[in-house]
C-alpha cells in the first residue's frame, strides 16, 4: 500500500501526504509532485488531526529543500575556508581529530549539543541516543535548557517521568487560563493541537472562556476574553496567589484525585504568605482581579491552566511550571475531560512503559559539572557551555559535536558563545547551513532534505490533545548526484565512531544489530512484545525480528515501538493491533479519539501518588520569597521579553524569502511612555544594552507591550562574517541573545531569557 495516489491523467503527477515537521502542530500536508518536482504544497483536508489547516511555513518546505544556500556535500575547513569533501574524507578527519582529543584529554573533552529540530525528526528520536551514549562524555547539552526543561522537571517530580506533562483538553474545556504562550503565532507547544487558534475560537463559541496572561497584548491575547498584563518573571507569585485564594475560600476540590494526592497541606502552607495583595505590585495585577480569576477557575464546570515558554524561560521557571499543575490538581481538573490530561501515545513512551501506576521517579544531580551545575535528565545547562569550553583544566571541553542546533544564535550571552566556539580545537556540525554556529566548524555534515525523510513525530505525539498517529514515507528520492545521505545513517556512523569502531563500518549491519537488540529487549521478561506476540503468534524473537525487517532505519524501529505500544494488541478499534502497515494504509493518520483519564496508571512516582509538594521545589520557594521585592528594579531600566511570529522558526527559517518579505519583524517593541522617557521614536535606531552587551535595534512604538517592558524576537542577526544565508543577511536584524546574560533557573538549569534588565538609548 502506498500513500501515493494518481490525481490526474498526467502520469507524471502524483499526490503525497506528509506531516509537517517544522513545529509542534503536526499539520498534514498534501504535496503534488511532477516527477521529482514539487508543484504544490497545501493543507491535507483529510488529515485526521489538522483537517486542512496549515500556517505559512508549511508550504515553504519546497523553498527550504531547494534553498541555494544549503550545504550539499560534507564541508571541511582548510586555511579558514570550507571546501567540499566526500563523506569518507569527512568522517576520517572527524575520527582522527576526536580520537586524538579523547585520547589525550579524556572522553569529557568532547561536548555534544543537540538542537530543536531533533525533536521533530524520526532519525533523531531513534539514533541520537546512540550518539550521546557512544562518546561516553558527561558534557551533554541541548536546547531543552533554553526551553521546556522546567516543565520536564516539575512534571517528572510530580508524576514520575521526563514526559509526564499534562496537556490541555482544549476541545472540551470550559475555561482556559493561558500564561506565557502565544499559539496564534507559535501554533502551540508541549500541546500538540493543529489549528490551535481554531480550537480556541471554538472554545469561545461554545461559551467557554479564554484568559491570557502575558506582558504583551499578543495576538492570542487579542483573541481572548480577557488579557492580564503581568510583569515578566513574576508568574510564580501570581499562581501562588491564586492558590492562596482557593485555600482561603475553601474552593479546593481534588475531586476524583482525592486518593492519589500527596502534599496538599504543604502547598496550602506555602501559599499562605502570597496573598493577592502581597504580590500585586510584583506582578502588576490587582488583588481583586486575582481573586476573581481564582473563583472563575474553581467554579468553571471544567477548567485548565496552561503555561509555556514565557513561564519556563524565567527566573522561577520550574516553580511556575509546577504551580500550573498544582492549580490543575487542586481544582479537580487534572486527568479529567476538559482539564489537563495525559496523552496515551500510540508509539508508546515513558508514561506507558514499565510497571503501571508507580516507578523509579526522577532524580537530578546524580553528577555535577565542573562549576557545580547538577545534571538534569543527563544534561548540563547550555547557559554554562561557554565556561565549560573556556575554563582550563581537567574536563575542559575541547571539541564540540553540534547536531541540528544553532547555540551561537539561540543561547544566552551569544557573543561569548561565539567566542567559545571559535576557541575549540575541533568542531563538527550536522546541519544544512553555514550559520552563526556552523561557520566555526571544522567539518559540516549536511542533513538530507525534508521531503527525502520519512516522518513520525515521536516526541510531540506524546503531548497531543488527542490520541493520534500519522506516518509519512519519504516523498522524494535522495539525490545521488550529490551523494545525499539519510541523516540516520550519519548519526549511526557518528555513534560508531564514538564507540571506537572507526569509519569503515557497515551501516546496514549496525542498523540490523540495533533493531535486533530492540526486538530482544521487547521480547525479554521486562519487555512489551507480549502485546504484539499475542496476535502475530510469532514463535521466537527471530521470527518477530524478521517480521519487522521488511523495513530498515527509523521506520523499522518505529514499527517495533507501535507494535509494543499501548495499542499494539488487537482491540475493538484496531482489530489487527497497531503497526506501521496500519499507518501506511492510513495516509491521513489514525485518530483514536480524545484523551482518556489515565490516573493512577499513568503515574511513575515511587510512591505511586501525585507528588504535589516535591522537596526540590518546596526548597526553591525560599528563592522566590527572597525576590518578592525586586531589589534590582530601578526607574531607568526596562524588562526585555521575546516574541514569536508565525513566519519564523527559531533561527533557521529567515532564509526563506517568502517568509521574511514585507514588514521587518525584528523590531523592538517599546511602550509609548517608555519611548517618550528615553526619547526614542518609532522607526528609529536605538541601542539596547545590558550587563553583557549591546545591540542596535529598530524601534517600533506600540502599546501592545506593558509599560516598562520591551520585546525583541530571538533567532535573528545572521550578519557575522562567514554566515552563508543570503536572504537572512539581507534583512536588518539583531540577536537578542547578545544582551541576555547567562543566568539559570535553579532547579532545572534552564536559561533565564525573559524579564532581563536592559536599558535603551538613542543611537
Ligand atoms: N532569547 C531567546 N532565545 C531562545 C528562545 C527564546 O524564546 N528567546 N527560544 C529557545 C527555544 S524554545 C529553542 S527550542 C531554541 C532553539 O535552539 P537551537 O535548537 O539551538 O536552534 P534552532 O534555531 O532551532 O536551530 C536549528 C538548527 O538545526 C538546523 N536544522 C534544521 N533542520 C535540521 C535537520 O533536519 N537536521 C539537522 N541536523 N539540522 C537541521 C538548522 O539549520 C539550525 O542550524 O532557541 C531558544 N533560544
Ligand atoms: N512561528 C513560530 N512558531 C514556533 C516557533 C517559532 O520560532 N516560530 N518556535 C517553536 C518553539 S521551539 C517553541 S518552544 C514554541 C513556543 O511556543 P509559545 O510558548 O507559544 O511561545 P511564544 O509565541 O514565544 O509565546 C510566549 C509568550 O510569553 C510571553 N512572555 C514572556 N515573558 C513572560 C513572562 O514572564 N510571563 C508570562 N506570563 N508571559 C511571558 C511573551 O510575550 C509571548 O507572548 O513555539 C514553537 N513554534
Ligand atoms: S503550524 Fe507548524 S506544523 Fe503546521 S504547517 Fe505551520 S509549521 Fe507546519
Ligand atoms: Mo523550543
């Protein structure tokens, strides 16, 4: 069975269906080809989840794949300039240099950074762990610590795994309180729901209420019933004040969770000192409003609190992330229809594996970095990466492997990050651009074009608002004339190199061994194969391995995950059980319906209960307390926040001309009163300065930002020498991370990117 259907008598034309991998919304695309030429990309109206919705980025995949600035073949830097090389040549150089560095300085001398696109890549899902393991280094970093790590920490502590993150049941809720998220531009995050704007419109149309808490009147705030402007970084105080009211007015009602909750009294005690009056000035929200919202939350038939990047990348990111789910719990809205629910991922995941109802839970700080940063889920904070590269001594990072990431753009104190990368002895980037980061590399290994990859969003389907699955086979063939290779093969080769197997490896054999091992694990006493075995009646692990080995690479591994996942066994809805064959036969996806209550089975805490007051977080409340009066506040400085635009995607899509044309979007939003105060005018240049640097920005005066707050989007400023991004370079822009100091939220190590103190002056 194939997802290709002939649409016209023109035998050359074919229509293919493909999930968009660019953001978390997982929209279905309908792609018309003529031969190997992409004629058109539009929304797949039959997609079970997105039903035809796409954003302006989805249809630009053709432009991305055809970008003349794409790195086509491996590049090796010689005498300061890149030259094209063969894969063998590139791998031989990597092997020689990394081998030498590891031998002389130990395994920790090699650091690895993995970026955001890996979360959307089937290759990344299955082969990246091999790379991370193979180099036996503790110096592992990722974009998670400039993003969602606080939510993973709070969810892990409360419910037991790194992916125990409840998702708003947006399609059924009566009340959505949203903090620090702007899905009208971002299309949702840790909350996979294609056409989230449409779902929010539907929520309001059925009589529900949407309240948005954001220092900016964002597009989502404009489309809400109510917008509360909050001072950046103060969400934890406000969330505590909501709890304060709920306890004081006896509105706490655990409902069906009564038997599963531990620590309610501790939370009540902690909330006592954060009354709406106490936090009003710090948050910029008056006490009456706070009381009213608390009552609305408690009285709505169903309600859900949701916080995203604005609540994570802040001084108290973990506390905010935690309090969001505490509120969901104490209002009885956790794990019930219309509340905050857990996905049952069709391909399985940490919340479906192992013993149901309890587990090992999570532990952090099992080892620490040289500067004392505790590991969190095996990684160190990216904010500390430059110092790990620059500080001499045992364990100093001398070489970096960067995979699908652009830390020089996306990490705080970016000027220092650039300097640190420049000082490395060796650096390899797996990327398709020579950008802010990879320009420093000694070797660049290109990734293959999006449409030559098969796709299944392993990570984001674990956080989806319905239980869905959709697999897309590759639409285009690899371009042999440039020796284009699948990224999973590149990752497998890198892993082999890390394992000391050298460069002369048989990738097919390595992949077979990996699949066989996965089969054996699934077959073993701890494994999940039983579900599939039951219906395939395979006699041995070998039979089973042969059955899945009609495919190779990540597709085979996905098939194993599907067969051993929660829907692998035959059921009423899937009489044959779930497998990749089933998904292949359903090119518009499979929808197993709205989220279902999963308590207590979803829990993996050692206690088998919801830990409402984990010690690590309770201890961090002291830090919150100590900052109730913001002593660094003064009348001349401003608080910097970010923003996203629907035509952007972090740092790497500004090279698509149709997305950047028109109005310049890298402007600094300044409130009219602040503009007057510092004498800057709309459209003028100004200097934005902080303790770590200064940048020249174009000012846009608008009352969409709170007084005292300025906003600049991230991911811009592609003007460094050597960056090969012709379109992005032609746009006037600056990198906001050049003025953001490298500071972290303590429990998670996540970078503080919002609420940063800056000054503004005329240039
Ligand atoms: N100030 C500020 N900084 C921020 C943020 C913010 O809100 N404010 N947001 C943060 C967030 S949420 C994130 S997720 C990070 C992102 O941080 P990063 O992941 O470091 O950066 P990206 O811009 O996503 O860069 C992705 C890189 O991967 C490459 N790439 C794209 N597709 C592929 C592929 O299929 N394979 C490979 N190998 N490479 C590919 C791109 O060319 C690009 O170089 O930025 C963070 N930085
Ligand atoms: N078009 C587009 N879509 C994207 C991306 C992109 O770059 N472009 N990136 C993707 C990625 S990697 C991610 S992680 C997601 C992020 O998805 P979202 O979390 O929805 O991110 P944003 O759209 O940046 O919205 C964050 C909002 O938080 C507000 N904010 C800032 N500081 C605070 C604060 O202290 N408190 C509160 N309450 N609010 C605050 C900002 O003003 C902003 O409106 O988007 C994804 N989708
Ligand atoms: S919303 Fe996200 S997944 Fe949907 S088309 Fe746009 S970029 Fe792709
Ligand atoms: Mo992100």
